[in-house]
C-alpha cells in the first residue's frame, strides 16, 4: 500500500539518507489529517452507487447524448451504465487515496490511463468533469460529514476533475 509514510521513507532511502525534518513534518501533517480522511472514506464507501448515479444524471442532463459532438446513442441505458461503472471505479480509487493519504493510485491507475481510453473511444473528458463537479458540489457539511472530511473528499475529487481537462 502506497502512503505518505512509505513515499517519504522510500524517497529518503533512495537518496541514501534518513528522512529530514521536513519529511517528518509532512508525515505528521498526514497523520493529523487521517481522522478526517478516514471519515470521508467511510461515508464514501457507504454511498458509491448513489453518488455515481447523481453524477451520471448530471452528465446526461448537460450532455443528453452522453458526450459532446456524438450522435444519439441507440441505447442510452447502456451508456449510462458504463458511465456509472466508470464513476464507481474513480470513487473506489479516491477512497483508497483517502485511506492511504496518498494520490498515487488516482494518478497512476485512473487519470493517466483513462485519458488514453477516452481519447481512443472519442469520449469528451468534459462529460466526466461534469460528473465530478456534481460529486464535489453535492457534498454538504455537516449533513454528510464534518467540514474537514468534506475538504479531504473534495480535494481528491478536484484532483480527478482538474487532471481530466488536460
């Protein structure tokens, strides 16, 4: 499992040195934010399907064909199911990042790989940005989680949506 701690220790080891005081401050900050991240991860894991469905609804409200410049789908239901599957995949990776305190899985498995898939399938990344925006704007503190947990959740959603525009 890749986390802030393993990343700091690995970087120091690769440089043949002990972790510096700034390395240790980074680890300490991650540990201090751990409770909020874990709260966000718990709430997220209980609501994958509902969150993803609201994102799909937002995408299809903004892009009735499922993407810009596309012909209407013969089977909109199939497109919505695939879109929801993709959002659930992202949410699981975001959950992993919340638990570990790192962003490696989101960067390596989702963002970099999905850009190539979207390009190959001629899917406009804007459709996913619309869904991520819905996910980010849908959360409410204290209704859904504490303000600190919501900030952690929104940070990960923001990473995914901002990187998709590239």
